[in-house]
C-alpha cells in the first residue's frame, strides 16, 4: 500500500517531505492529498458537463470510474489505519477492556432496558459499571468527568445529572456519551412547546416543514388528522391520499458536520387505527401508496427531517468549540404527519425514544424500544474506532496542517471519517439520512452557475463524507446493474434476510418481558434455558411475553398450541412456566428450544409473637369486598366469655383470627398462627384412633371438581396416616385399601369441561356411575356422599341428588354438601374470569345452596366464607381456586417438618388452626420409604370440618 501510494504521488509530480512520521496517519494524509486532487479534477469535469452534447456518455463514464477508483483507494487507506489500531489494541498485554458507565436513574435492575445494556455490552467485551446518577458514580467522581471510561450511557431519568456533571469539551477522543447537548438545547421547550432554536432564529415555522410548537411535554398527545388535506400540507395531494402519523427514530452521530441515520422500524397510526403499530416505514408506504409514490414519500421523509436538523444545528454553530465530542450520539423521535400529501410535516420532536403510542399491555412499547436500543449499540460499538495512544500522538504531530498538502484533517476529523466509513458499510437496520446525495445535488447545481473560471472552493469533510457515500452507491449500482440507487448504502440488504420468513434458524429468545418485572436468576441470556424468580405474597398474577430473536420463529407458552402472551396466576410456593420456541413452517410445528421459568411466591410475611399481642380477626380482604355491607381487613377480636360448645353444623358463620401487635397493620401479625373461629362454637379435632374407628365399615363417595378431590386426599392421608397413591384424576377413582381394608372411598370428577358439550356426562350420569361402582351400599349414615365444587354447583344439582338417592333406595345416607368457593377471580387468559359483581352474585347463590341443602336435611360446609378472606392464598392452578397441593415427601422430610411444627405450634383457643392435625399426620407417616402429603392450610381447615361432621361421636 505504501509503495502504491508513493508511485501514485510520483505520477502526480508531488514530493513527500522527509519526516519521521510513521505509517498510518502519514499515509492517510498522502491519500487525502491525492484524493483531493482527484476530486478537484472530477468536480471541474462534472461542472463542464452541461456544455457537452446530451448523448456524450463517454465523457461522463471515465470521470465516474476515476472517482470511484480514487475513493476506493482512500477507503482502503482508512481501513488500513483501522486494522493497525486494532492490531495494536490486541497486542496489549494484559488485554485492555473498555469500561462503560451506565447511569440508570430511577430505572430498577429488573428493567429490561438495563438488562439489555448489561447483556449487549458484555458481549462487546465492555466492563459494565452501574450507578444511579453521575454525582454518585465513583468512576465519574474519581476522574472528574473524564478518564478511564470509554462509554457513558445516561438513561432518561439520569440525563440532567449527566449534563450537569460531564464537561463535553473536556472529553477525550475515545470517549462516547449518548447525549448531544446541542440537539437537546435546540429542541428544548422555550415555552408553550415552541422549539428553542426557532425562538432565537430568523426562521419561522412556515419556512420549515414543521410546526413551531413541536417541542416539550406540552405537545405530547398527537391525533391523527381526520381530514384529507391539512393546512400545513401542500394543496396538491396526489392520489392515493395518505393520512397518518408516523414516529421516525433518528440516530444523530455528529452535529458538525451533520451525520444522521434513520431506523427502519417506525410506529404508525392511521385514521382507521388510532393505536400505533411498529413496522418498517418502507413497507407501510409501499402498502399505502404503491412502489413509485412510496419511494418519493420516503425521500420526502428524509428531506424533511434533514432540513429540520440542519436548521436546528445552524443556530448552535457559533457555540462550537475546538474540542468537541466526536463519538457522542443522540437517539431522537420525529413525529411526522401525513395529511393527504406525500410531503409530511414535523409535529413533534423528542430528544429520546418515544413509543407511547404503542400498547403497554402487550409489551409492544418496551419490545420496540429495546429493539432499537440494541440495534443502536451494535451499529455504533461493533464498528467503534479506538485509537491507541501512539496513534493519537502521531495524529497530533500530523495536525496543524503543515506542508503543502491540498487538504488537512484534524485529529477529530480523522476519527470522524474512520467512524463514518465503518458505519456506512455495516449491515444494519439504520439507513443513512444525512448527508444524502440528493441534498448535495442542489448545492452542486447552484455552485455550477458561478463562473467556471473561479477556483473551486476548498474541499471540506462533508465533501469527503459524500464521496464515501457515492462510492458505496456506485458499488451497489454495479451489483444491481442499474444507474438508479433507491438507497445510498447497502444497509437495506441487512433487513431483507430470511429472518422475516422461512425457517426458524435461530431458535432463541431476545428477551422475556413480564409485568410486574421479574428479576431472573441468572440474568437473562439467550443461551441460558432455565431461570428462577421470586415474587412477593401480594403478586398474584404475572403477565409474560417472550420475544424471539427471529420473527420466523414462533413462541408458545406451556404447550404447542399455547398463546405467545398470557396472564399467569402465581400460586403460593413454586410455579413453572414453560416457553416453547417452535418452527411453524412445517405442517406440524417443531419444538426447537424450551425455556423454563420457575417462579416462587412468598407466603404472607409473618412477625413471630414473643411477648404481648392482641387477637385480630377478618372476614374478607379489602382488595376484594364480597360483602360490601360488612367490614374488611383486620378488626379487633373480642373472645366470648361463654363456655365453648361444639358447632351443630359445618356452615356455622365464622371469621379468621390471628395474633398481631396491632390490628391496624397486618405486617405485625404472625400469619403462621392464623385459624378459623366459628361464631360461638368450635369444630373439634378428630384424633386418628377415633377417626379410624369412625370410618370402619364406611363407604365415602366424592363427586365434584379438583377442590372436592383435595378434601378426599386429605381424608385418605388422615385415616391412613399417609398418602401412598395420588394423581390429578379427571375420571373415576376407587380406593378399597383404606383404613386397613375396613373403609372404601370413591371419586368421580364432574364436570368434564374438556369434552364437547354433547359428549359430557350429565350430573345425574356421573352420580349414578359412582354409586354403581361403590356398591354394595347400605342405606344409612355408614354410606356418605360428598358433593360440591368451586363454581358449578347450584340448587338444581341438590334436587337431582334427592331424586337419584330416593330412586336408588339410598335416601337415608349422609350427604355432605361442599358449597361454592373463591376462584376464577383473576384476569387469566384462556379461562373465563369473574368480575367483582359476578363474585358477589356467586356469594348470593352460595346462600341459596346452603338453604336448599338444609331443607333436604344435608350437612353443609360453607367453603365460600372460609376462602373469601384468604383468596390470595391459592396454590398452583389457572383457576386460582386450589387451596391444596399434593407433594412427594421422603421420610427425612417428615422428621424435619414434625420438629418445626411442634416448636411453633401453640394454643389458639377454640379456633381450628392449620397446625391442629399436622403433627398427628406426620408422626405416624415418617417410617414410610416415600409418600405424599396434602399441604394447604385453607383446605386443611374445611377438610377438618368435614371430618368433624362425619364423626359426631367424638363430641364432648
């Protein structure tokens, strides 16, 4: 390369000054000199072009070829300098890691934007340090705003802190900040939304394609125009008319000279669809206007934004200092309004990413924002030019424009050209916005009208930038075999990959979006497949939307046909969410990758009682007032002074009681000791020997849903001292080995909601089936029927029970009705959720069920009153109606549980505590090699009430 340049210089008749200036920068200066002469010759020839015959193409072609060849040599020199700098950095021992400081402001660590910065920057080999504000950052404080860091990222809530703390004129060449103070000042609000640069400029709003009052928070809510023609738009509106509001995301990487890029993704709102959609602007314009007009409209978008940026920055040029931030950048949002013309008007400018028109419920805002931010980091930092100290020293030696070279580059200009050349050739979602060839053609034509004898003006850095752009345009034209360039760079090809359609070649997730934000452990990384997260007791639902890296991949939650986004109920303890990344290109979807998120929900926080305390009670939670006329939350509990008596029914009204330091603060309560207290009586605990004796020769039939099944499994464990068989049965079960073979329990699942309505067994059929499978039966209280469910039971079912038992000669058996319960109260996808009014209606229906059951002489357990005060304490299940869970327990697990239960259990008077029967169960279960245990304090309470109604002999 050096010998080539030397020969070229000799041909040009130039002499190299003898200097001890090493390689790259000297070569760059030589190349610029040669490049300058070439451009001058090319410019003069192009100026004489109009005087040539129209058909004389031969005189134009050689000039373009020479221009392209010389520009290519100039770029080769730039790349050689870049390679030398990279080799020098790689040769350092130990290797030097670039440091980035991220100022998060008010953002939490679980924010996906913070996670994105952390992940992408680490992939780019940055050492990431986080702090809230510039004043609290040790890196910025120790270095007084400059020093060891390479990149400073100031998030929106920390921008003012950055502007106060950082002196942009003192930044070193290699340092980058994601703010450009000139832009922030120009587009600040001077009052009533008037842009600051217009307030001090000779320009008026009518001279620019923008509304003057387009800056600041006072102008945030923009409406899509309903009229076809707007006063701010040209009168001549070619068909078809385009009426839309478009958010265009612009990346400005230099203010002098102006360099800006436009992201391919825009947010579009039309008069038919007020909610914004994120899509490629070129696709939207093509769909709305057709191929020819859409190309013109896209050009108008670039022209309008470019004119506004130029006007805004022209007012700041007198403030420019010699030492400016070369590598700083700013992401901006330009809101453009199309009102029937292909020429838009700027109606809003934000010096940040504005995605507020997108839906927040579907995570579209954060997804779009994260996508643009990630593209920005890769676009800027993957091609980042870092000069070594030696190279910078040579640059300073070369600076000052000594010698006879035709053009001189300062150190900043040198770095700017290197950076621009890397960006312009990098495949990306960003398109060059300014400088553009169309913007320079007008200036060239105007200058050509001057006297041809006058010498050409000096070559500027902007001329060099344009020449680099023109080279890539010519190369693209040659590859396409045409003279017309629809895009001045090769960057559009980066978006035309197979990711938008075809097979799923990259089956990974870009991010997992949740509401509320989950702090995943380990932090999210596309290559890691398993995560854990913890949520507080009050978090009962999590909305989740995983986003794939490739749009050709599909995401389903839990199963092949599952939704891509869902609201999950989070039960107490552990829950699992499976995320399937599939390739749906084939007829049968293929699972490519499975991600798993384990969510642990904490129990109600408890404060152990070691001293004096008060007893508090509650009927219902204030967050869900089922009975509006009655109190909610904790209330002082006054213990009755009357002697305790056993309850005469299972539906005796009651309340939950809990020891607290104060009834005005539920955080001062020991929720491990919460117990159910019937009004004026108590439900006795049936000890196991008496329970086994009571159950001898008895047959118990259960018919109902999973809540009824939970009571059955609790009965099995209490009678047998362990539960050795368990399953989520949705059909008929029969247990003959209960109580040493002396008792029998059967179960029939109803209703079978997963079947088509025409194929579902009726309640009568299900009842007859369980009766026939349990025979022989005796017509006495030695036969028990337990019927009930969470939502489906009504008074008609009780009349059916009466009719069937009379017909089957079983009218004297003991019937226990488990009433309705809390459930389906959360907004969960895929199932019908009840509103507060509907829940209150269910409560009234529950009262009717109790009245009808008493009329028929049946026992009733009022599970609605028991569950409504603790509706947040559901366990796994989408219905949020399960207050039990069966878990496998090894023998060692029982020993530990027994100890802890014994240590903390204490008397709660006549109330029925969840600890009451726990010790009784666990003490006899421990010798088993392995067994199952039914856990859930709410289920345990109403199951114990069932046992007390089955065995009335144990009453005092």
